[in-house]
């Protein structure tokens, strides 16, 4: 989709697209209302300007739109191969070790039990081992710290999704 096409969409259609980037209506609705965007930079600038206006309840809505990593089968599918495989540098897939996947599942369950929302991290380009390390580093945090960190991660994810949208 081009920026011009995004700008020309009916409001309801644009809202759906922005919700796909971040499900919080307190962010998505102003993104629709701020159209037209003169450039991708202006689009991202508006997104950045809206983040400080969101409250915990808005962030929780955004977090709920992400799938929870909760079973070994989905983890195996997610971490079936490395980036090197995709670039043709390896001849075979490197599967994440079962122990890492089990620890990631258990860590996600513990995170949800402690904080009441799923572990949010911008996972682009990260291996299962890297995700596990980040999860374990964040588990000792307070809920307030985690809301702040997860919100920053949500913002990164949203900017990536905005780029994919255009």
C-alpha cells in the first residue's frame, strides 16, 4: 500500500489497518484522524508523539492483541531455523534445543502469572536463546517497570508494522 492509498482510505478501513499495527484505540484513532500524512517520516512522527498519551489500560489492550507463547509446538515452529539459513549460509535448519523451548514456555507462563500480561518484546531477528535471556532478565522487574519496558517494545513493534504496511 502506498502512503497516498492509506491517506485515501475510508476512516473505518484505516482504523482497522492501524489497529493491526497497535490494537490500542487511544493510539489507532488519532492515527486515523491525523491523516493525511505527507511522508513515512510524518507517519512515524505522529506515532511517536502519541505514545506518551497512552495509559496502562491502553497498553494492556495493545499487549492482548499479541499471541502468547505458550506451547512447545508453536515455539518449535517459530524457532525452526536461523537467519543464516534464510540467507543460504547453512545447508540445514538449526532447531532450538528442546530445553531452551521448555524454559521459554515456563518463563512466559511465570511472566504472565507475575505481571498479568504476556511477555512483549520486539522479537525481529532474535533467536530462542536471545528471547529466553531477555525474558529471564526481565522477570525480576516490578510490574511498573515491565509496563514501561513492554510499552517501549510495543512501540518498536508498531513502527516495524507501519513500515510493512507501506
